[in-house]
C-alpha cells in the first residue's frame, strides 16, 4: 500500500475477553506428550481464539485395567477453561491393555477397540466415565480422528464399521453426560462413498455435527466439498451441523505430514491460514480449527520402543519449536507470522456478525498494473459481513497458486448505500490503512467508487464503520 497512511493495527484480544467465536486451534497429541502445554497456554490465549481441540488419550489414562489416571487431562482442561478457551475432545485412540496390535503402536494411534467384546466394553466404560467427569466443562465430543485414512484405522478402512462405532460411542458419551454433543466423521479424504456408508448405518441419527479436515493448497475446492457434505448430511439428518476440524500448512519444506515436500515458507503458511480460515467464514459452519498450536511430531506411525520412528516432525504450528532427543517440542515456543494472522482473524470475527451481502461491485478497470489485459475479477473470492453496530465489510482476494506465485495488483470497488468511514485491513498482519481521498469518487447519490485499491493473493478487508477494534 505505497503512500497509504496507516491508521492503526487490529487490536489483539485475550480469549477470556471473547464470549463467542467461530475460530479454533488444534492442541492435539498431548495424549502422546509431544509438546509441553505449559509453554503454550498463555500464548494460545493471547491469540483470542475460542475452540481448542484436544485428544482424550485412553492409553495414557487407563494404564491398568479399570483404573483411570485423569490428572494429566484434568490439568489440560482446567488450564484451558481458566484462560477462556473452550476445549472439545476427540475420543481416541486404542489401548494396548486390550489389544496386542495397539500395544505395539505409539499412543495406540489408529487401533479402534471394536474387535472383541472386552474391547468394546472397556471403551464404553472409559468414554462414559470421561464424559461424566467433564460434564459442565466439555460439551462436544468427536468420535475418533480421520477414520477414513489407513493411518488412523490401521486394520482396514470401513465406513460401515466406523458408523457402528459412532453409534456405540455416542451411547457411551450420553450415558456419562446426557447433554453432551456427539461429532462424527473427522473425515480427511474427498468423496461421498465412505461418509455415505457411515450415515447408512444410522450413525447420523446420533450425531449433532460432522467434522471434515481440509489439507489442500487450493481453498476453492473446499466450497464444493462442504456443499456436498451438507447435502448428504441433510438427506440423513437435517439437524447435523458442520465443523472444519483441521486445516493447516507447514512453514518449511522439510516437514512430514500433510502437504509435505512442498516449497513452504513462513509467509506462505500465513497466507494459507488466512485464505482457508476466511473461506471457512464464508460458509455456514459452526466453527473452524487451524492445525496446530505448535510444531510437533506427526507420531501416527510410531512404534513402541523405537523412539526414532515417531520423530517425524511437522511444522504446522503457529508457534515454532525445537525438538529434544525424545522428539518432544522444546525450547521457547516462538510466534511465526501465521500467529499474528490468526490473532487478527480471531479479533475481527468474534461475537456477533452475519454473512450478509450489501451492494458492492468489483471491476478491473483503471489499474496501471494490469499490463496483459488481465482480469482478476474472474478469479476473485469475496464475501460481505455485517455487525450489529451497523458496520460492514467485504473480504476479498485472488486465489493464485500459493507455492509458485506471489500476486499483487489493484482493483476498482464500487459500493452503494453503505455508510461509515472506509478503511482497508491487511489480514496477514492486521495493519489498518486509511484510503486516500484521491482514490475515492462519490456521485452524491449514495455511490462511492474506490479506485486502484490493492488486490493480493491473501485476504484484504474493506471495512465501513467500526468493523474491527483498532489500536494505534
């Protein structure tokens, strides 16, 4: 924004100051102890996010048959709640006490307790006791993690098998807490075959929500996927809500896990976060969660007794870390550029707002930067929002390929019958700009034309009135 005056910056808010929000963050893998939560609690709360996904850790909790050790999970849940963060719990994984195969896997990841009556009864008792213990503290419980992937349903993926598991687990959840909400799915792969098999078992009748995971560089594909998931859920149970349970990108190219091997950088990670989380806000979902809070081991293929097998580090965190000899995230957890991006989104899109269109028109005319008769409007992603104080905003960007392209241009924006001081916010870093008078034309009849307004491959927010809380 060359020559544009900075009006201020989006104010960071603490999670304890936020009553409602659709923005969440992953706090997973503490069932396997791969990072130190004490180093992360305050920094996560300073993001202003609300929803925190944690994993329940059956194998860590029940180390002797019928005896539960809750201290570790009590500490996590209480620390999150104390800081205004709302935990939601992914119920997982298996337990080597009841399954010889699970005993060989680090954290018993991907070993569902469905093969014997003893396993099924032990799982039911564990889940029932857990939900009774956290009644009034945790409301939402997710059944397993990514069961449509062979890494998390290791004996062979089956939607029918998982659907029956959802029904049995939902019964255990509500035996402990009749008011609890049950989440099914946690699906990471595209297509409808697996989820249709799940819902055909009747699992949809016991589900309050379905989670999906979205690891793709192109956020535009998520819109069709969400629409298809919404349609199939409505066919079985119209009351099912949708939750984006995981999306994320690495901040360096040598990490393991989803999207590995690509030319990731800290800047590209921040752009990915902004584009995907704002795209989630375009859709009518309950909330969206970014993965993850800190760099950590992937740890899905680890073997018990073989420390090296689960030192497969991912770099998805908004906080960076080093790793010790045991593969645990160590050192001082340092904010990356993506940390500030998430903080900005959480600050702006909190409390009450609506996806409500107002008269706005984008055009490519009048830009000296368009040297090849380019028309970015054809690609533009945009959505309008309103707040009860009368303010409104339109988020927009061009979804160029993140890993090979860096895009900046300008665009003309017309608005009609929209009041309030116009400002432009860069979602990546929260800088708030005044729009120079030379870039604004008014016709005196309610239409304003904003000429040569910046256009990027990351979201910008054109606001009118006090849409975002600002500090100098």
